[in-house]
C-alpha cells in the first residue's frame, strides 16, 4: 500500500527564479524506513517541507503533485491540510526545541498525545525521565539529545501513517543516535512508515529499507544502499 506518492518536476525559489529541486518522483510503501541523503545545502529540507505543503508560497512555487490518501495535497483547503498533518503525518524538525513554547511546561504537549500508554513505553525505551517528571519541566531544561528523543516519542505516540524526520542525528552523540535507530526500527509496521532526511550516509544506509540521494536538485531512485 502506498503511503505517499510524489511526482515533483521542480521547486523554484521565486526571488532568484532558479530550480532548487529539478526532479523528485517516487512512491513510499508501508512497513519501511526510507531515507533521503544529501549534503548540507542540497535542498533536502525544501523537498521535505513540500511533501506536507509547508513551503512558503510567497517564496517558492511547486510544479507537480503529492498524493496522500488519493488526494493531491496542493489542491486541499487549509482546513483539510491541518487535518492531514494532524492525523496522517508527524513531522520532527531538525531543531525540535523550536517546536515547543519555552514558557509552557511539557505537560501542555502531553495532553494532545493520542496514546499516553505508548508514550510512557517509548520514554522508557529511549532512556528518558518518567512522564510525571517530564510533565513539570520546560523544554530548555532538557539536553539537545533529550529534546530530540522526546519529540520523536511524542510523534510516534500519535500513531502517524508517515513519520517524517529532518536530520534526526545532527550534533548528537553515538548513544543518542543508537537510541533513535532502535526507536525507528521498532516503530514501522503494516500501516505506517518512516521518512528520514540526513547528511549522514552511514546512518542512512544502516537504518533504511531503501535510500535515495539528492544531488544537484535531482533525487535518485530509491534502492537498498546509497552509492557514492
């Protein structure tokens, strides 16, 4: 079963009138971990944001379509997009701390989690403090690695069809990277998948069922390993 169908001919930065993405065409199936590998500045995040229609329309234009649940997300109303992003996707940004309000205790965010019991299990597996302890904390009281793991746990506990991660291992030590690998491998099942964007070729090859390389604006076909 296809979770996501992407057929993008180009993504253009309007101010400079140049194609950041020249071609990206693929289908994502359930029960797999996919990764898109590319160097810094290759357009990975731009491509990733297009999949959920999060690119600023005043800055970018997209020629193509992204099909989710038989619908082209570029044709949906804002209300329908919000529902899709809430119920179908979970997006973990490169800087997870920016997704939290520093003035709110973490309990505020836990109230919106769909499966609290699953969240408790995930926190234990990821070597995080217990939910009760975390509930009283603010995001700035956590380390970078803890914030990243927490955001991934929250995203997984919302049971998305597609979990999207932007550079989940950036600036993390080997312990945090191994924890994230373990979480991702346990998460995929017959009804969901994971899409990771990373500049770490070793991580991409190690974690993924299939990987693709983004170079000079063109995304290669997905395969079992990234070629040099």
